[in-house]
C-alpha cells in the first residue's frame, strides 16, 4: 500500500510539473518578442545601409513591378500631391505620411526662409505652409521658371518597415492615444460601425469624447475586409504607390530605421546646416525603438491568418527594401542586408 501511495505521489508531482511547465511555456511564447529584444539589447551587430545597396534593392523591386520607366526622371509630370519642390535649396521631397514627413517639411521650410523656428502645432506644416510647394500644383509659369533647376534638383524619399508604419498610423489616427497629430473621425466611425455593428448616431458622441475607439485588431480586420476607403487615405495607403515608379527615380533613399544617422549624411551632402527636427526615438539600436517594440507586440497578439491577409495588402511595401517580419530578431531591418 505504501508503494502504491508513493507511486501516486510521484505521478501527482509530475502532473503538477507538467501543468506548471505548460503555463510557463505559454507565457514564454506570449512574450517571446520582448525576450528576444532583451537578448540582443546590447548588440551593435548592424551597419547603416549604403545608398548603393538601397538602390540595388529598389531596382529589384522596380523589376518585379515591371515599370516602363525611361530615364531621365520626369518630375514635371508627377501627379502625387505629396511630392514637393523647394526652389531655394533645389530639393524634391516625396513626403509619405507616417514616415516623419512633417519634420522633413518643417526642416525644408525653415531652409527656404518660410519658417523661423519650430511650429507650435505641427499639423500646420501640411496646410498653407507647404501647399504652394506641391510639385503637381505648380502653375505653368512656375514650371517654366523652375524647369532647368528641377532637372538638377536632389530628390529624396524616406521609407519605413510596413509593420511599424501601420502601427504608427493606428496609434496616431485611430486610437485614443495622445500624439502630435489629430485623429481621423471618419475612419474611427467606419471601423467601429463595421466591427461592432453600432450605429453611427450612437458612436459619434462616444468618439468625440474618446470614450470608445477602435482596437488594433479591429483596425486590421477592417482593412483586410477590403474596405478600400481606408487604403485611399494617405496615412494607410501603401508606400510604393507614392513613388510613381513609371516616371521618376530618387537620388537619395533613407530607411526611417536609420534616419538619425542618414539624415545627417544627406543634409551634409546637399549643404544644409540644420538638423532634422522631431521626436524621433534616439535609441542607439533601432531594434529597441518604442515604435518597433510596439509593432512587434501588437502584431504578435493577432491570429496568424489575419496577419497573413494584412501582409498581402502591403506585400509590395515589404519588397521595397526587403523588409523583415516582426518576429525576426533583426526586425525592423531589411532582410537581405544582414
């Protein structure tokens, strides 16, 4: 009888151990992204991509896109409103939203002499201040005036890992989080109406007071349902659609993950003395930046099938610089560069 009791005691202890281990393992899986970050938090095993590599990678993207581009770049006929020409400094800038475009425009407007110092309300930079510099809106007189200068202008665009950009767009435009920008009421209402089946009439007063806002999962689910309205909004529109690949190529391409270093390199190259303003995360390792960590956490919590569908929508953006997945140890860096 004592042997039997001892046997059951051993079995009981093994059962407790198995249950405890299962719970512990689930917790490890749930927080795997954070644990991976801590594991390489002191690593410096990365280098800044060269413009040569970036352009080679973009050429692979252009080949896959099968564009009919023929040099030289036809800047006079671009149609994307987010492309700007600053004549005094002779720079063409394509400002893709949610890639720090506000701060770049603020810098260029300061160099143009339009701004003196920082703006108290950053969204003002998108309105009357930068509107006259939109290349597609230049009058025929100005286009004739600047025709020769534009041919010699230095063009620049900034790109970003699509996972991180999506989270940035959600946090600023759809969530209740207080950020530098303003929320987009029409998208908040549309998402909540779709995902919670609540009438717009009931939702509006709740959203006005930020008593209810879409969750990140609701935003992703709404997007993958094929709701084209949100994908037409510049803040959520795929990045590659801003590039007008059939008409132009860029002199300088900066992955936002390396903007701290590469912006200085670019500004020195074009002879501008100011530094890029803004609230960029100054973490020495881009893999530890708050926006990157947040992207990993939010996407890791979603169902894999949902993540796969979301990826399909932005797959061309991932191809731009061969961007890594949020589960990769080198997230958000380009894959083939490491």
